């Protein structure tokens, strides 16, 4: 059976005429591609034009998809079809003296009319027209024309010496790896002196346009790249809204849970004294961490450890700025304000409080600022003193002053009462305590989400707050401590991460804050706390305080018109003070009933 060859330049058969399927699939040959017979013909012409040595393998049907095994044109030769060495020498001896040497042809190839049967005319090999069929193939695949270039001058290429290689290795070893958030800029590989320049990738793509056709034929899965970290106020996509009007409706839409319906009605959340809901930016940041950065920190050299460590320490820096603390070495991550107070009691307290010493708190305190000091006093023999408040919930400063004395070692009180919403005169109380040489712990759990705080203005020795009270996840909190105090305080807990060197005889601790962060901390939620601080910074604490003051004025005015109720807690009418830390704010939620 013979196969008719299409005329040169004749259009290919339409896709509907092809019955041969692609190997490994049930798809027909796509439109625009040659059929198997055309491919086989061009391949035979190509190999016919090349000089072959005896023993070269012929083209078989196994390498041509869809070729008919019964076709003499594509049939694999049997051993007796191959010319033997004796036959070749006999044929060459019969040629005239000026005849061109001939080589055995591929069985089944198109034969030259001249020369021995089965042998091509080598004169065609030196004729460029012999390869004209390649030009016919190029339009089928979208190839560009080939260009000839002079071969490189190998003598001009300098072989790198050992010194060159060591210098190159040093260059790579001193290049820091990129970090999360930094633009990823492809770096060009260094060139050896005299070596040909690397090709431009955009130029390389010109010769591989057929790949585009393949991509259309095969549904390749797309390559997923990590999505960018959710934007923060430091990015240009965010603006600081502190100078713009406070839009409560817009801010409400930032909290997905407020779309919930309870008993068929939209959720209204007033229990912020217990915990706050989370904006979507915080939720997204947590998801990104677990999707792209999750690892332990400070103890590994792989990429994810670097990402996680960077994210964790970036959150520490955000907390430092939020509190206006002098250094990140003064910022300790804990589970919350409760653990923070216990850390101070069990580390600094055990070292510095003795029998007969006094610790001063107020009647406004949360249980977390009462029980740890009771435990310490019971253990050391110290005495716990309590400052009274008046009928409106205000601290009696005169009574407070009377309780201070030479035996006072620590004063610990809330900046804002969780029960009454009373804003204590924190700065004045701190100054009085320092006159007697006492250290001061300020509990800011109910304050940080409502007003700006500044460690360098307050001058307190310790400050604690919980992340979940400031739109961050639960299980994360902060202790601020002055560095000179932390440096001379022994750690509360021991374990990994807080040690510098360990032997069976002695352990050397890390410097602050590491010595107070034993074991694997709450890494992801520390990152979430950083995102919550970003969110609040975007809105602007001035906006938050102004809005809450307006609510206080409105509610107070309306309540005073009702006969009977008695208001307890901070009550100030009028415009908010221009002072950075006004006493005109109260939360109002979470009051005792």
C-alpha cells in the first residue's frame, strides 16, 4: 500500500479529516498540525540528506505515532534488508573513478534516481536546497528563521582559577536572603571574564513560540504564588484616618461577625470590656501566617523560620511604637495581662519584696491585679494595702498619699477600671509613688483600645495589657518593663528560647526580653496583635477617643433627664480636652449589675 504525498504548499487536511489520536489521549490531531504521514516524509527526507555510517538505526514505525505497520514506506527492515560490508565494497568498486562515494540509505526513505539503489546522492547534502523542507515545517510550528552566528572564540575565554571560585562563593554567602515583604528582584548570574554574555530571556522566548500552541492543547494547572501579606497602614494602600470624620458604619463593616444575626436580629456587641471582636484585617493576617510563614522562631536556619521570626519581631516593634517605649528589649510577649502581672510578681516580686514590705492597690482592681499580690504577700510576709474610692468611683488621692511610705515596694493599679469605667489619674499616682522609691505597675488592659498611651510620659516601671481587648486574638498580651529593671530580674519560667548556654552545672540566660519568653510562644497571635495595632493606627486613636467622648456626653445628658438613676464612674460633660491623655473617656461597657 502506498501513501500519496501532498503537494508542496498544499493546505493541510481540516481537523475533521484526522482520525489518528494523540498518544496517551483521545484527542484528535489539532487543526494546524501536520498528519503523521507528512511528518514521516519530512523526517525521511532529513535523514536521507545526512551521511550515515554503517550500523545507523533506520526510522521505524515505533517512533512515528499512527504510522501503518503494513506500509512498505514505514516498515521496519529485517536484518537481510541491511547492506552488508561485502555488498558496500563491491558496489563502490564498480563505480567510476570520479564517482562520489555513496552510503547506505535508510530503508523506506525516498531514493535518489542516481547512484546505487537505496543510496542517496551526497551532492544534495552540500546543496542548501536539500533542506528546503525545513522551511515548510517552520510555519507549522511557528518557528522563526534560524540565524547563523560565528562560533565563540574559546581561546578568549578565561578559565576561572581557585581564587576566582572562592571569591564567587564568598559573594553568594554574604548576600542575605530576601525577607517577607521585600520585593523579589531576580539577580543575574555573575559572568566569567571572556565568557559569552547570557541571552536575554525575552529573546529566548521568540524561538519557543510553539509552546504557546502546546499550552492551548493541554490544560496545564496554573502555578500558584503566595499572595501578598495583607496591607498595613505603612503601605500606600492605607491612609491614616485620624484626621478624617469617624465613620462608625464603615468601621462596623470591617468586622465580619457583626454580620451575624442573633434571634433574628443584627448582632450588637457591647461586651468589649470582656473581649473585642476581630476586624477582617486581623483574621486575614492570621490566615496568611499559617499559609505562608508558620514555623518556630529563633532556632532554625530554613526559610520559613526566617519568615516567622521576622513577622514575630516585627510585631514586637509595632507594640513598641504603639506604647512609645524606648526599645523593643523592653517588650515581652505573654498570654495576656493576667500572665503579665503574675510574671512580675513571681520574678521581680520574689527578688525584691520581703517581710514587712507593702504593696498598694485600689478598690477598682480586676481580680488579676489582686490575687497575684495576695499570693506574694502570703509567701513573703508582706502586707497588701488598698486605696478607697468615693461614691462616684473616683480614687481618693488624699487617702492614697497616706498609704505611701518607706515600706512601700510596689504600687499596682488599673489605668481604666473594668467594672466602673473610671479613668484613674495615672500620671499623678505614678509620680507620688516614685517619691517614696516604689515601683509602679500600670494595668492598661481596659485603656489601650480607647486612648493613646505613652510609656515615656507616664514613666511607669511596668505596663501590661491583653491583645484580645484591643481587637487582637486571644492568648497574647504584653509586658513593658524598664530595661534596667528587667536586666536585673531573674526569669520566672525556664526552658528553651530563654537560655544562652546550658551545661549540667550552670545555665546562662538570654538578655531581656528573651529570658522571659520560655518555650514556644504564641507566635501567630503575636503577629495578629501587630495587625490589630495596624488597624487601630489606621483609624487613629484620636478619632477613637473623640467618638467615645461624644457617646459619653450624649448618654450622660439623656440619663440625667431620667429621675432615679445615679451615675458611677468618670462623668465629664463638654468638649474633650486637648491634652494627649485626657480623663474624659470612659468605656461604659462591662459595668457590674
